[in-house]
C-alpha cells in the first residue's frame, strides 16, 4: 500500500500544471515556496520507498538465482548418482545400485522443486522490475519539475525586485522635479526672485532720493540770488544795476 501511495503522489505531482497554479494564485511567490517544499518532501519519501522496493527486488532476484543454481546442482547430483548406480549394477552389485538410483530420484525431485520455485518467482520479479522502472522515471520527472519550480521562483523574485527598483527610481525622480512649483527647489527659486526684486526696488528708491537732494540744492541757489538782489535794491540800486551786479547762481551739475 505504501508503494502504491507513493506512486500515486508521484503521478499527481507530475500531472500538476504549475503555470496554471501560478496564474490563479493570490501570492505566486508563497505558492511556489509551498510547491518547492511539497516536491522536496515527496521526493525524499519517494526515494526512501523506491530504495526499499529495489532492495526487495534484489532479494527476489538473488533467491531466484539461488533456485536456478540449486536446480543445476541437484541435476548434477542426480546424474552422478545414476552413473554410480549403472557402474555398480554392471559389476553385479544390484542392491547398492538401487540405493544410488534412489539418491538420483531424490536429487531429481529437489531439482524439480528448485525449478518450480524459480519459475514461480519470475512473474513477480518481472512485475517488480516494471514498477521500479516506473518509480525511477517518476522520481526523475519530479526532480526535473523541482528544478523548474526553483528556476521559476528565482525568475519571479528577480522580476519583483526589478519592479520595486523601478518604482523607487520613479518616485525619486518625481520628488526632485525642478519644474514642479510645489517642490523645494521651486519654492527656493521663488524666494530668491523676491529677494532680487526687493534689492532692485531699494536701488531705484535710493536713486530717486539722490535726484531730490540735487533739486533741493538748485532751489537753495535761487533763493540766495533773490535775497542778494533784494538787498541791492534796498541799498539804492536800480533793477538793471542789480541784475548786472548780482552774483551768478552757483553751478550745479
């Protein structure tokens, strides 16, 4: 029964459609890990059962060979006893000749018994040999599928890691996109632009204040000339003389 159970498990695993199982699995990696464990355990069980079956077959073959050898040996003994009986009978020793003929008959009976045992074992040996061959083929098939499972698992793991790396790279590139107005670089650039605008405004304001100072200097010069002419008129001068005598306004660039 154990042998039949192992044979059935081997047949079931060999018929399994691994690709279909992967497609229908919610977590292919876990499913593959479980399949690898199942195949590994079943291969170990199959190897143990097949080794036991092979051992039993070799015992049958050895017993069969011993029966064949025994049949041959009993045949040789029967022949030797028969010849001895003929020799004794030829010299007139009839009683002794009959004894050796009886020994020949016993040897022939043993020969027939050994031959029958050998013939009886032959179908069993043939059947067991066929079973062992099938079990060996099944075991080799399981080992091949186990190799395929491990290769498939390695492929899926590599693809998963590649996809994960691609996602990380994509997220990293997106996080440093300088064209994104909400990014850190965009905000930093906007701050610099405001500072530059503030500096330009202060420069423009400073220039306006300098022009006003020069304008006030011109106004002061005009007032000084007016005061000088008024003083000249009060001193008795005429307007024409005052205009001629009045100092010229200070030069302002």
